[in-house]
C-alpha cells in the first residue's frame, strides 16, 4: 500500500474555488494509485479571525479555551475539502486531530506530538477512502484539545507520514520550492531540485520559508519532504537524506544563502569575569522559553567582561527584563548603560553540506562582505553554516553579493 | 450539590457584549451557591453561515462532514463564553459534546442521545468549575461527531439536567416565557407562571416557541424546565409535572391557544375502499420520516373513498411524490384530479389539561369559530387539545376570538 501524505496550507484553501482545486489535485494522486492522506490548515486568515474574536471577550484568553477555539478552523477546512472530494465522486472522510489519533502533551498553544495511533486512518484507507486530517491539533490523555503552534500543520503532516511509513510527505504551499536565496531579493536565484535535511534545517532556521520543526521530524524519521506550489504544476524541491560522499564531490559546495531579519542583540556590560556568570545569565532565559542564538564574550582588562547575544525580536522585551533580574541578583549595577539592546540587525548565512571539512568558505564570505563595505558585528558557525550578524539595511545587498560570488545561479 | 443547567440560545450569544452579559448571568447563579452547567448554541446565525459555506463546495454536502462542520459553531461559542467567565474571575471550562460524554446514535443531522457519561462534567464541578457544554452535538461509538437537529441544544440541556439529576433546566432565549397565546397576535395574552409538561407538549407541537423534543425529555425524566429571557430579569414560565387533582379543580380549564401555519393538506380522491389502503398510503411516508398529523377519510357511494391528511409544508413535495408512487402501485389513476394539495391552511388549537373528561370545550370552540365566519376544514383532538384546520388568513383572528371567549386574559 503506497501512501503519500499531502499538506495544504491556508492560502491554498482560502475560498470554495481553491478548495475545489485542491480536491482535483488530491484526486489525481488517487488516480495514480496512491493512498492519499491530506492534512489541511485553516482557510485563509481564519485562525487570525478566531484569535481576534477571542480578544473581544477577554484581553488574555485562557490558553486551553483558545486551543479548543482555534482547532475549529481546521475542522472547517477539512470537512469542506471532504465534501468537495465526495462531490467529485471520490470516497473520502475527514478526521479531527483527535480522531486521527494524534496524541500530544498538555502544553497548550505549542503542544508536541507524543504518539500517533494510526488505526482509524489505516482503517479508512483500507476502505478505499481519501483521509482528510485537520492539521495543527491533537488531544491529550485527558481528552483536551491542543494546538501545535507555529508550523503546526506541517508538523502534523510529517509526523503522520512517519507513523504511516508513507513514501513521502508533500507540502503544498504558496511558494513553489526551496531557492538558493529569496527570489524577491535575488532575481537570478535558482530553485533547488533537492536539498539535504541538515542544509534545509540551517536554511529554515535562518530565514527560508519552512518551519524547522517539521524538517527535524523528517530528518529524525527519514521521511522525504517534497515542497511545491498548490497553484501550478512546476516541479518543487525534495528534502531528503544527505547524498553520500561520492555524490558530494560532484556537488557545488554552497547550497543557499539565508537572511533572517528577526534578530535583536542584547549586550550586557561590565559583568564580573568569574565562573558561572554565563550560566546565571542564560539559564533563566532558557527557563522562560527564549532561544539564544549567537553569543560573544569580550573580556576587558579590569576583571569584568561584556557579553553580547542575539534573540528573536519578538522575545526582546521579555529577555531584557530577565537579564535585569539576573544583574540585580548578581549585585551588578543594571543602570541605563549596563544593558544595551539593538533591533536594527539581521543575520546572513551561507549554508551547504559541501562546506564540511573544506577550509576557505568563512574567509571568502568575510572578504565578500568587506568588499561590499558591510561591517560584521558578530559571527557564528555550524558544520554546514556560517552566519554573520550585520546591519539590517545591508542585509539584502549582502545576500545578492554572496549569491553572485558563490555562483549559485550556475546550477548543480 | 445543587446543580442547575442553563441553556443559552444563539441570539443570546450573538456578539461579544451579549456573551459577556451571559457570563454575568451565569456568575450570579454561581454566587447563589449553585453548581452551574451552561449549554450553548452557536453564535447568532453562524450555523446558517456554515451551511451556506458547505453549499459553496457541494450542492448536496455529505451529512457526516456537515455534522462535523456544524459542530464547530457551538465550540466557538462555548470557548468564548468560558474565556469571558475566566476574565470575570470565575473558574470555568468548556467541553465539547464529546468531552461532556454525550453519546448518540449514527443518524447524522438528527441524532438521538443514547446515553450521557457524566464523569467529566462531575469532576469539573467538584473542582469548583462552571462547566460550559457545546450544545447540539454528540459522538457515536465510532468516535464520529453528530448533531441533534432542530431544538438540539435544548435537548442537550434537558438530557444533561436529567443525567446530572439537576434541580432544574433553565432555557434562556429571546422570548420571556410561555404565553396563553402569541402576544404578537393577541396583545392581552398573559404569561403563564407554570404549565404542565403535557400541555406544553401540545402547545409546542401546535405552534408555541419550544421544540417538543426537549419537553418530552423533561416529562420522561421529570426535569422541571424554566423558560425565560436572557436579556431581562422578568420571571419566566416553569414547565413541570401536572399539578394533582385538588389543585386542578381550582385552575382555569384552558391553558393556551396555539397557531401553526406550517400546515399543508393532501387529498387523495377515489381510493379503493378496501382494507389495507390506509396502511399502504401511510407506511411509506413514515419510512421517509414524514410526520402525518390530522387524517380524515370520507367514504363515498361507489366503493371508493377520499383520504385527506396534513403534513408540514416543508414535507409537502416529498409527501406528494411518495403518494403518487403508492397510487401507481395500487393501479389507481394518479392523474391531475386524483391528488390535490393545499398550502393555504393553518391549525388553531385550544390546549388545557383541565379539559380532560370535561365535556363542552369542543362544541364551544366550534361555536366561536362559526360566529366568526371561520370555516372548519378538519378536526383533530387529543385528551387535552382540540385542533381545527382552517384557512391560514383567518388563523390570527381565530386565535383572538378563542382567547377572548375562553377568558385567558383573566389570570389563573
């Protein structure tokens, strides 16, 4: 039984015509002899509309109630899509997250999937039905409805594909694949036919249009993910296991350039230069769920040190107040000068599994930026990525310069 | 543990202000020391909106999918009301029909409640929470969502009150109680402080604003039902067990006058006057779910008979085509003359448990109508009701004449 999981986003389901279009796409996979499980997001901006509605009755809506409320958006789109499929003459059935056996923890608004009981989905497939699953939601052991947070429907789709041992997970969206850089910034950017999980993860974390969570899940369970547009038939990008070494030699070393403008920097000045200070600073941030990215420490001459780190801009205010609390506890002066924030930054990243164990990429990147009169504020690297924190207003220019210098328009 | 179940209809929850108003009403019952279970309908006309949406993707939406779609309307209102309650500082939790343990059969669109597992509702009440239940919906043994059809949320409320052994079920709506006649027709109509289940059932079946289903359920489990407005504090009407004989002697004999304008008559002419014809005619109607009300048979002189009966106007077309099929099978000419329909009729009813075993009410009713130049087309009676089928355009006048003659404005 060949199974494919197809995920359709909100813009692909925004009105009746688009829903009927998606029904036609699903039916053609069915005609090809595949067992199709479709995972859907809520129609258009209906999730935002429900959030707005919640705020008309409460300034801070209860999070359990909000999750149950938001889960209705995907129920609406999944039932409408199923009606459309049946009207086209196909056997189909919609399942809520709960009916599809998607069990989560109890973290409302950002639940994680614990397990999937695929019995019902399999039974419906065995009866020849196309199964349409409401994405973004699950149920706790206590029968309470949860939502999965950002990238939730993609996560549902990849997790279901893993649990069903599907051939692949297809993500249909309003972009038609993964590019060497954002085509809005670099017109000559090239669509990639394939990309490795780790490369995609680095690109996704640093600005490309895919939530890292589903990519991580795909990597963990080795589920190939195909990203393509739901509006046309142009071939998309397959995200899969890194090709082995022999192929790697033939590949261009850099896969893509990513830009992330959701970057804020916090600098804490004149921290005592003693063991445990970094832990005291970052542990409380981790506890309240703030991800810290690049960290740089400069030790001065007077037994104090400056620590700078970046967080996403949406976390800046919360991070700043946490840092103030820590500084007060350490007995350090947390006056106006000692904590400095900057929200005018961006990170530009060069990503490619071909860079592993190959020297010279970092220095080449720094040279390109220097020649473009772009100052580097901070640097961070992984095995397959080099990121530089630069001024936001120079971000797009940096992407263009790097894309040209690494000849990413030249093809694989 | 004194429990009260309060049901709020769609007009009482049509926008944020109205939802907050309902939250205040519920909280004052809570302050009075009662354990409150609130059952809600969907906001305003949102159910119609969802039906309209379904018809944008399918001319005849699949009924299982439609039920799952429609069930979201009550999830939205129940979560919003719960958020409003929590914002006022009360512990509250919303439960879907499924979470509230409401088990139904599999008749999508008009499911009947098989049983209610009250464990979750009771647990939440024991934790001091106001429980807000999404009305109109339940779940089958196969974990599929069903809706209960017309009057569904009232049914949920009365059934929950029965299962929880609540003190009473309070139905808050846009009318403020049960009147001796429709106040729009009879300005001097009087609100009843109380009415018996059987009387209410007859009134509800013949035109008053309450679905008979929940009244039947209240009668079966002896759950007093209080009907009042959600917008003011005027006392409403309590529907409860008939008072015993001693009280009955002191009560006025007629309780109310009902008008039903959803009446159509079908006359089948020259049917063979032989055993089994009536069964052959009415069995197929019952099979397709059409309720037949008044039936009159006139035997002619030529071994044939005319049969007339009434159905609701919404069922007329379906009933007519069923009758044609039967006539064809019987080998009777089903030409243009043999089946005659009339959609210009209404039924006017005099209802009162005091009429039992007391002669003279029927003849008095016929005399009042005759004096008003109102022709009677058909007559039907129960122990506590007399109904006459008359011309629709004389319906309101008939109600006024009967209300005056039986002195219903004079008080109990």
